[in-house]
């Protein structure tokens, strides 16, 4: 295991893989445990959003948004699991 700080790309990749894994787990549980209290607990999401952001320059106009992030308990668990797997591999 290397000693010292890791590159930011490593953390961004682990974060992205974790959110994808957590989103997949959340979608599966929404499908199979939708009526149970456990399914509602694990699949409850918080969705912060940003935007729309409007940039008006003389030459062009750009509007981006709204951008939102859907975070659930399983998404956070997916990030933790991806971090431990990536830490053991690298």
C-alpha cells in the first residue's frame, strides 16, 4: 500500500463508482421491497438541486440546469463499499 496522499482522480472515481453502485442497489430495492417499511427506509432519497444557472454574454447565452443529485442511504453505503474495495486493490 503506498504511503502519502492519493491523487484527487482516485477519490473522484471512487465517489462516482459508489454513487452508481448505490443507485443500482436503491433501484433494485425500490422494485422488490416497495411496500415494506424496510424498503421505504433504505430508498428514501434527498434531492438537492442547483440551478438553473443563466450566463448571458454578448456573443452567446448559456443556461445550465437544474442539476440535481439524488442521495439515499444505499448511495452512501455504495460509496463506502467502493472506497474499501478500491483501497484494498490500490
